[in-house]
């Protein structure tokens, strides 16, 4: 089979997978609707005489669903075992009156005061022994047995009441669940049980943790305490397992809630949760009982400078794209449960977004394949921790904010697109041919971040150097996992895949041998799955895969910038450089141009049967090197690529092309022939959107 035929078949099967996912979720979100938009509403925050006015206005602004009960445990169960659903029934009736569907939420992020006072052990205990208290949110711990079991009682009552309610389309479990490193008694006992289940015997654990080092050996699981991460020199392997355990606690708590809801809910109601996109945790995507995963995204809060002097009002252009591409492959679909509606209150600095930016974010979420977008919140709060946080309407409860107007504009534009939708149109062949997988393993990220070896290293920034390069090519990207079928991707990039085993080495070898193009970056394969260095020469188990020895690595001081040369250009680096010694037949693509090993290889390229393996052994300062190496590889493999400048993002879905501009300069799009422009024009100014039918 020639590579050209294989590439076509790969594209065909990718298209089949997309169609399968579309069919899988079509009964929840009909494909012909493209996407749907909703907004949070908190009836418990407002005078009941205003509820009808508000819900009527929500519907008139074009929203198709709303969202109840996220933080309302105290209103749903004002006393232990006494439930009050009357107010929620009224809100549901009013929503239905104006044809608004409802997402029902479990309120486990905000346990009521009577619960935490009667059972203070449900409050999370910090590493220093201090405890959280009532008055905030997410102050209970997922590792407390009573909290977990009592939560299910409340959830069961809620599901019994609304599990067959046709006005309820789905369930959101908890709110922005996250890893909690709890040090309570239950957490300790659950941790020990988790370790027993994982390792079976104490001897196996001792070996995995390397406990012969510093006299760390245990005789019994009951001798193990929760590791103190702030204590200098704490066993790295125990810390990594503590993170894994805490991630399991989060994921399993969500799964238990989903199982409880399904006892009473119909199959027409979906179940999800909304995560803050984080790439150094393992719980995101770990819950098996959720129908799909959602994310929350805020873009302007004093953190990211963006591009140009006003970029801080627009946001970092990769944040929505990377969240789209990270969440969509988890279960084949994603939604955005919270998208920033305007100015917020909780950032280090809280500027106004640039006019037009919120609409652009909405289009960028849509471009990645989202089936719905929701926003927090309809009415701006007048009191509480989130005073000054904008809503869709302002503090008077009726006047649309700038963000409210932009949401409304997006809704009207989606309605226009629905009339143009053609289910028979497939994705462009050139777009599919450059489909790229980025291999992600949370253990590797957590392990590296526990032991970086240099303050110059930034794991997420390292991933972004590859990710931004591929997105500039106009490539569709999936963050893939160890279990993914890699053959669906003409190019597979594995950045800093530090902990590896023979099974993964064999899988990557087979991928390349069968025609795939594998790219590994520096510090890949230096450890086994336990995070131990190999009892061999540095990186030796992957030498045959990459066609080169790796003799050692170097780390530079910040003031001693190193140089590496590729395509007759010099690139700077400081954080990590692998010292390569290629086998005969392996091409040297880049060399070091400074330090005592000047002239030795930094980048090698190896033909492996029908495919290729490229090893980029150095982490550049700004990502230009990684982009140029990938450019050479794609062109060598006859994969047609675009060359979009920084801040221009382009995607295709449902027969439409979508381009957005986060940069500070106008950009002229070169559209395919016979394209019909539906929204915008070919020249995109900052925060502009262009949508065309192809």
C-alpha cells in the first residue's frame, strides 16, 4: 500500500470516526442545529417576582437553555433530610413557559452549614493541619466517607424528582471539580487502601517507590502517611502516587454521582461535568460514567498578555483552541459550560475585554466542534465574592452588557448558519491529510513537574511550542492518549514523553513502520513507568526507535544561552539539550553551535520502514526551531500546510470554515474557490470572525 493511498484511507477513517461521534450524540444535540447556547440563572439569588421577567428575557435574547441548582444545596435541603423543591419547580415551569430547556446541577461544591457543623470532618484538612470552613465553596473533601455517602442521598432525591422531567435535558455534576490534597483521617485510610489495591504487597510498593533510598522502606501499608509535599526531600514517587490518588478521588466521586442519577433518570438526559482545563492533572477525562466532558474558559483576567499592546484584552490565542482539542477526543464530543461573558472580578487585574472579543471566543469554541456553549451568568451578582463579575445583563437586571449583545449576535449568526447546513458536505481532504495527534500522558506531566531539573523548564510551554506550530499549519489536532489508535494520524508528536515502557516503544515503532511520522522531543524515554531511570545507558530502550544513542543531556544557566543550528539558522536554548550520537543511516538535521559539544547533533531524522521518526533533542527558547523542523517534515512527506501568522486560527466543521484573529494586525484570508462568505469578510481585523461555506 503506497503512502498516498494510506493517507487517503486515514482521512476516510477519520471522517468515519467523526460521523460516528456525531451519530452517537445526535439524540442529545441534533447535528442540524450545529450548536446551542445557554446561560446560567440563579433563581435563589433574586426576588421570585422577577423570575418570569428574567427567563422571558433570556428566551427573547435567543438562548435555548438555562442552568439551575449549581450552588443551591442549602435551598434544596434547608435541614437534614427535609427537601424543598417548590421554588425549583416554579423556576422550571417558568423556563418551560418560554421554551427554555434546563441543565440540572448537583450542589456538591457548596455543602450547607448544618452539614459541616454537624460533621466538621467533611471539611478539607490542609497539609499544615488547618481546616477549611463554611463560607466559601469547594471546602468539603471528596475523600471523606460521610460526605461522599450523604451527598448521594441529596442527589438521589434530586434525580427522583427530575430524572424523568422532559424539561431537563442533562445534568452537571459538581462545579469545576479539582484535585484536593486532603490530610484528614478518611483521606489517609482511603489512600492506604488505594495503595493496597494498586500494589497488592508492600514489597512491590517499596520497589516502585525506591524505598531503599534514604532508609525509606515500609513493613506494612499502615505505616504509610500522606506525603508532605512542602517537606524538603520527600520521596518523589510517593508524591506522584498521592497526586494519582487525589485524581482518582475526584473522578470516582463524579462517577458515583452519575451512577446514582442514572438509577432514576431517562436515557434522554445526558450527564457531564465542567472542568477548568489543566494539563498537569489526571482526573480530567478519568470519569467513565460521564457521557462527555465540558470545560470552563476565562480569557481576560490580568494573566495573559496576548499579542500587541491591547492583547491582554483579547487573551492568549491558544487557550480555547487547546481546550477544544484536548476535550473533544476524550469522548468524541465536548461543550463549554462557562465562557467569560465580560469583565470579571477575581483576576489579578480585571480589564474590560476588547469589543468584539467575546463573540470571537464564541466562534472559536464553535470552530473546534463544540455542541453547546453556556455562560456564567445572566444577571450580574449584587453581593458575595463575585461582586463586579459581569453577566449578560447588568446590575439593573435588564440592560444587556457588551458581552450580552455579543452573545446575542452569535446566536443570530448560528441561526443563519443552520439554514445553510448541508449534512452531505465532508471535511476538506487537504485539512484531513494534515491531521496531527499530540500524545499526552498526565503521569509524564506530573512526574516532570515534580522533578524538572532546571527552573528554565516549563512543561506546558514545551507542549505549546509544538501545538502552536501545527495550528499555524492549519492542521486539525487531537490530544491523544496511550490507548488511542495512532494510525488515524499521519503525524504523531510526543512531547517530553518521559516515562515509557516496552509496550509503548513497540506501539510507537509499529506506528512508524506502517507509514506514520513520529516526532519525539527531548527528555522522552529517559525513565520507566515507575519514574525510575533505566538500569542501562541514558535513554537506551528508545535508541532503536529514534535511530540514535543519547549519551547524556545538558542544562544551561539562564545567562548562558546556548545555540543550535538548523537550516543554516541559529536558535537559542537554555532548558534542556540531549546529546545525540546517531546510528549509521540516521540523518542529522540540527547541530549544537556552542558549548563544549559544539558540532554534535541536536536533531536527528530516521527512516523506519514505511514511516519516519524525528527526534528533536533540544527545547528552544521561543518555539521557532520546533516550527521549522515540523515544517520540513510535513513538506518532506508531501503534507500540504498553511502558514498562518501568530494569532490566526482556522478550523472546519459541518461544511463551514471559520477563521478568527487574535493578533494586533489585519489578516487577509485566501479562501478556496467557490467559497461563499456567510459572516465577515476576507480581511480580518483584531477580534474579527470570518465564516464561509465551502
